[in-house]
C-alpha cells in the first residue's frame, strides 16, 4: 500500500469519526480524559504531601538529638 492510500484511509477514518450520527463519542472521550487527569493530579498531590510529611518528621527527629 502506498503513502497516498494510507493517507486516504486515515482521512476517511477521521471523517467517519467526526461525522457519526451519535455525537457522544467526542464528549465521552473528553470527559474520560478530564476525569483521568483530575484523578492523576489528586494522586500526585497526595503522594507529594506524604513525602513532605516524612521529610518533616525526619527533620524533627534529627533536631531532637542536636
């Protein structure tokens, strides 16, 4: 298959994706991606706060022996 045929097939798939009669695919995918990013940032913030907490505890522990 040459490059022109691949491009034509890709173009037709993209056109079919955007011109479907249901219209819920793009909205559904956008909501899923947004929810996944929201959960990802919540998990990252929890992990960083746990790391800050453990660093604070270790600093307090070593300050006791000074």
